[in-house]
C-alpha cells in the first residue's frame, strides 16, 4: 500500500516491526529513494488528546540529534476514509510517525537468538548506548 506523506510517497510493507496498545510499527520504503523506513501507525479513533500526544512525541524526537536516539522525518495525518492500519483489521489510522529504519531487530530479538546468554561485553555495550541516549 502506498501512502503520500508530504513531499514523498511511502510504500508500507505488511512486515510488523513492533506493536503496542496505541500503534503498530511497520517496515516501509520511500518510493522515491528506495530508503527503508519504520512507520509508526497510530490506530484507533482520532481525538484532540491523541493528536496532541502524537504531536508532542514527534516534536520531542525531532529536537533530538544523537546517535543513540532514532531520527524522525515527519508526522503525517491520515485521511481515515482512505488510509488504514493493515495490521489492525482495517481500524482507521489517525497518523503515521515516519522514522529511520534500524536493521538488526530489538534487544529482545537478540536475546532470543542467544537464548538469553549475552556476553558481559555485549551487555555493557547495549547498556552504555541506552544510557547515553537517555542522558541526552
């Protein structure tokens, strides 16, 4: 499914990168450049409160410029008549937060592959990177 997002088109994949109570993160591609993206599709009924929270999340992340904090490219309001979250049984989507795509999976994925037996050096590296991002 291709969605127009500001000045570029985003081709949404059905590959789910993550899912929570308020949104689903899908793998996507910038149709113009071929760059991979992560798109957080907020689902549910649009309210002023939800829109305000989404705008705050975007604004805070957009201010950040740090190697341990994800880069956001934009917050796109959705036309609920035409656009939907393909992973939520056609529940209308409110907005999409367009972000950089980071390959490699989540820390949970890495722990599952290693069966929870990460070396102490790996644990230190991840802990350091997470704390640096939080400190920023």
